[in-house]
C-alpha cells in the first residue's frame, strides 16, 4: 500500500507536465518503441494505478492480446520490453544472440547485492562474464565434475528419504524437505564439506530471507532519486541481511583457504578420507581478474558468487520437484507407468537408482520434461538487454532497456502443444524436444541462447534422480478428501499456492533399505 500511496502523491506533481513531456518526447524520438499502455515520464505506465504488480501474469497476457508479440511497459523512466512469442524470441536470442546477451544495469541503490554485477547471472556480456561462466561450467558443471558429487547425491537422498519415512504415518507436506535436501547438496558442491543440519538451516534461512526481501527493493525502480530517501529503511535492512550472510560464509571461506594452502592436491576428491572435497569455492579462489591487474576476487565477491550458486540450484530445483510430484500424486496412472519402468530398468533391490540407469528411463525423463513445460519454476527469464541499439519488427530496442521473455506462455502455446494445459508426459515419449531452443523454441525453462542457464544439465539430473528414487521408495497418494490444487503463487519462483500435501506409503521398510 505504501508504494501506491507514494505513486498517487508523486503523480499529482507530475500530471501537470504530462502532455508537455509526451509531445516533446514524440518530436525528439521518431523511432518508435514497441507499443504499450500509456505512461507518465518518471512514474511509468499508468496501468499500475489500477493493477497490482502481483497480477503481472494476467497483465502480460492482456497486453500480449492487445499489442501483439512485443510490447513495452514503463517502470519509472525505464522501458521494460516483453516478448511472449516463441518465433520472435528465437529470432532475437539465437539469430541476434550476441546483441541480445547483455544485462540491464541494476538500480544504483541495489548494486551491492551483486557487487556491481560481479556474478554470472547479472554480469554484462563481456570478459568478466566469460571468465566467471567458463569457470563455473568447466570446474563444477562439466559432466566429469558432476560425477564426482555422486556420493553427495546419495548422502542427500538418504537424508531426504529418512525424513519422509519419519513423516509417513501422517500427512506429509514435502516442500520443506525438498528444499532442505537441495540446499544441503548445493552447500556440499559450493563449500566442499558436509555441514550439520543446524549450520545448513542457518545459512538457508539467511539466504532465503534476503532472496524474498529483495522483491521489496523494486520500489527503487521508481524515481530512484526520491525513493532512495523515502524507503531508505528497506536498503539498510537488505544491507544488514547481506552482512549476516557474510558472517555465516566467512568461517567456511577461511577454512577452505587454509585447506587449499596446506593441501598437496586440493583439486582431488577424497570423500572417504578427507573432510573436504573440491568445490565451487576452490575454483573461485584460483580466479584472477585480468582486466583488474590480475587481482583475486574479494571476500564480498566470493559471498555474492556463492550466494548466486546456492540460490540458482536450490529454489528452482525444489520448486520444480514439488510441481512434478504434485502431478505424480494427482495422476496415479503416471506414477504407475513410472514405477513399472523403474522396476524393469533398475529392479527392486535395496540400492538407490544409479545415475547411469536413469539414462534408460525414458518415461521418467518425459515426466520431468512435462513438469518443466507445464510448471516452469520461473515464468520470465532473467532480463536481457542489448549491447547496442537495434531495430526489431520495425521497433527500436534501446540500449539498457530491460528485455523480458515469457517462458510459461511459450511452453503453453496451443500451436505447438496439443491440449497444452494438460499434464501428458507421453508427448515427450512420442517426440523429443530440444530445450536449448537452438533450432526452434517450443519451451525454454532454462532460457535459450548465450545466456542459457549453465546449470541446465545438473538441474535435469537432480530432478530425474530424486523423482525416480522417491517413486521407487514410496507410493504417493492424495490425502483423503483433498484434491491436489495446482494453483500458482509468485515468490522467488512460481510455487504452489497450496503446498503439496500427500500420504506416502513406504514400499519397503527402513531395515530393508539399510
């Protein structure tokens, strides 16, 4: 409400000058931005006076219907350009990928969250981004590196199954367990050690608090010269959250630095005999910024990069896992087909499903792909911007404009998918889909083009691994008298408005598992 009050107060000062600014802008700029709703200089589009930002999904659908495949919504003085058409998205992200691979600058008041864009996701398209992304892919996300963490996945799976067994006598609300499992695994991959539950929960809480609070900083997009004073408390609160995060990371970073300095070969994993395994942090400690006198990354930059790694692999994967399991519960026939395939490929022994066995589970893979199509964790990819002004479809795309792509709309396109709102894994058995979008965009849960999510392969592996083992370990049923509700709610990701509740029946005892 305070945001709307601020807008209403401010608009009274600027409405007098509206027509003056509008006419002068039209004279100065003959090249047109993509069409969009009426906007006021400095304040932005007037639609926010009658529609809440929480309604962004329905707002975008209405604007898409009215203005076509590309349109502009002003937020403050900045144009936000939206592309919800898959063919146009392919044209700009693949055919003109180099131009559209930049990132828009963040509001000055929030640059400390990314250390002025010194991380993979927000870094401008250039040498720093290439260095950070190449390091992430080659040192952690390359298939040969991912295999080294198989023991970690088994450890986390055992933690998750043990927690679910303890809850199996009552109704299970699984999301908290899913998120804790994913976070525990990402902590191991990031810092190279298995922390205790209390330590993991402390870091998880600090991460999540800042992640969810960051949405309150959107106010700085509106007239930042004013809002940075009116809402200074929000900035100081976020800054304090970042300080708390650094306090929790510092002992882990210090211990890793000491281990790295004393170890003969810190790049070799020895999960049985050594406290530490090679981790993302190890790779970051080796980085030297050539454009900045070959300096090492600062502790604040290490915090930002580790935080990004944990956020990117936790909420998105846990959210996708909950959506998939919700459909497994809602549609028993899907679960039965998965169970039949799992028994045929992996048998019904006491060991967990091996990662090489997943490669032969065609239907499990189809369930995961259909989950990502029907319920992408993010309905909009991270904003792009252009490195230079370019004209698309007769409209000018200015430098530093925020360019946004509608992931959900593309995955629900009835021209591509028969009955797109139905959950039908069979469609991926009948015909595979290239989720990288290199040839054609039919769905893009990880984005496409040069800024495609580097963790695509790891995320799909984690989903297939946990979904298959959860279905093997338990029979998942609806709670009597309750129907699984697939309504959505936006948080950091698009989550279930009513978290999944289920009855789970162990298929074998804990003693048999041991």
